C-alpha cells in the first residue's frame, strides 16, 4: 500500500511538471521587454519567472462512426489570416460536430497553388470532405457534404490539426501593447506565453513607438501582434492560434481548441 501511495505521489508530481513550464520576462539594456523560455542574460533587468501551464486533459475518444468517416473521407479546411467571419463560422461548425479536421492557413505560394489546384481559385474558406469540395461557407452545403460522408450529427468538441508550413526558422514575434489596453493586451500576452512563444513586447508609449506601430498597422491601436511579416490588429484567440499554426509554431500536446468568436476585438 505504501509503495502504491509513493508511486501515485511521484506520478502526480511528474504530471504537474509536464503541465507547467517556465517562461522568463525580462527587460534589456534598451528597455525592450522580452518573454523567453531560456534564462535571460546576466545584464537583464526586472527579471520575472512565470510558470505556464501547457497541458490539458486529453480529448475524449472519437466515436467509431467518426473514426470510420475520418479514415474514408478526411476533412480539410482552407482558411487565411484575413478571412475572419466566414472562416471562423466554418471552423466553428466543424468543431461543434466533433469532426477531426486539418486546417491549412493559406499564406505562402505553395499553399495558394494547392488551393487553386483543389478549388479552381484562391478563395477561402474551402471545405474538402474526401474528394468533395465546397467553396465559401454555406452552412447547408457543408452539412450535406459532412452528412454524406457518414459523420455523426454530434460528438465531442474537436479542434483542427494544423498543417504548418514548417519554415527552417520560426519568424520573430512582437506584441504591441499600452498601459491602458486592459484585458485585450493581457489575453494576447497570456496566449503567447501559454504556447511558450518567445516574443518581444513593445510598450507603445513614446512618439517613436507610436510612429513605428502606425507604419506597421495603419494606426496606433493595441494590441497588435506581428508574426514575421504578418500584422494583426486586435485580439481573438482562435485567430491568433491560426496565425501561429500557419507560421510553424507548435501547440502543446492535448491543448484544447480555442472557442471561435467574433472578428478580432480592438
């Protein structure tokens, strides 16, 4: 009995360690704020160490009918970073039915050419169920295609298997914030930290940073996230996840799907 109790305690400790990782917040000599997984350099200022939970309960096992349909008629959703409402609505309709699917965020030349080959044009969203193609989000058409493939009407909520472009090097990430931004900036910061993204935080509080952000985003509104050459104003969890997935950033194992929402809040 004692041995079983010790084993259970050790397992719980190991599980907690797997689900909580360290992120460091620090300020460089020029006043730039950074979030990294690695300890900061010796000359860093205002160093803070934060525990970030990256684990999540495993998803329920898929019903047999869903597994069978997924093998015979796999589902792929093509979206883009600027698609917003139609792509969100389409993604949500699939997730609510508990359908496993792959999401391709169209952005580079290779993914654009693939979409043209499949759908005949570079328009999103596009749903592919087996060999059946539906261009644009039409709820009845999407439902019919999914029904015909044998997917159940409902199931455990699902999330996309992202297909990143897998660049040789992950792009740099910057988050522009301001002291009066409130929960939007905090939510954006927390999402990046939860995914263990190394990023630089820019406080838009000086004429120089205001000018920098205006050139990037067209206006000095916050939050703004810059992922490589992608610039996104406002905050929406599902949209941020799609951008990060498309840029090649991985998700934590078992990470729950973010709820689909309205266009990014500003």
